[in-house]
C-alpha cells in the first residue's frame, strides 16, 4: 500500500489575512500591482493556500509565517475562562457524577441531595455552575468518607 506523509493527507490550510497584508505590503515596496502579484503566484491571491502564501512572502523578501497551531487545549481554554471570570454551566456528566456519589450509600433521597445543595450553595436546589457542582461533590465525598471511617471503626 502506498503510504503518504501525514501532511499530504491533511487538507490545505487557507491563507490568513495577515499573510495577504504581508504580500501586498512587500509588493508595494517593489512597486508591484495586484495583477503582478497574481501573475507571480500563478493564480488569484484569494485562492492561495497557507503554504503557497508563505512561499510568495519568501519570494518577495519577507519572513514566512508559522503554521497555525489550531484551538488551544480545553484545559487552557478553561483556565482563560476562569481568569476572565466567566462561569461555566454545569454539565449533565457532572450532575450524573454527583448523583452517583450521593446514591452510593443506601437510604439517601433526592430531597436529601437538594437539601445539601441548598446548604452548600446558599439556596439553590441544584447546582447551576461547575463551581457550585464541585462544592456539592466535595461535600458529598466528605460525607461518604465520614460514613466509611465510622464503619471501619465499628
């Protein structure tokens, strides 16, 4: 089977606005009109890919742009949200985790979970944000640990 490099398999990355600005800026220094630049590229500038635009910039005497890295990892995105003070809404997976922890021990009811949530979150029956849900989860973990230590002591 013919194996190709991963770069050959991936779709072409479109050029950036900054690259077009660099092409036009470098072309202006050389007194090149848009038509001259398109003739040099062999096609319309709007149809260039990222790599073709970089090659054009280098040909005009500029420095190539680094390949875009893509979106930041989720952990980094969450960190930036936290720094900006943006509250993240609680997810279904977090609520499921909370309920699993709560109903791990027999005799617990949904009303009991609502009561602990009200006590921990100052009035809300259910957590609305990730921060509130984490507070309730930690409280339930502490309760479960206390029950487990009492059973071990007995």
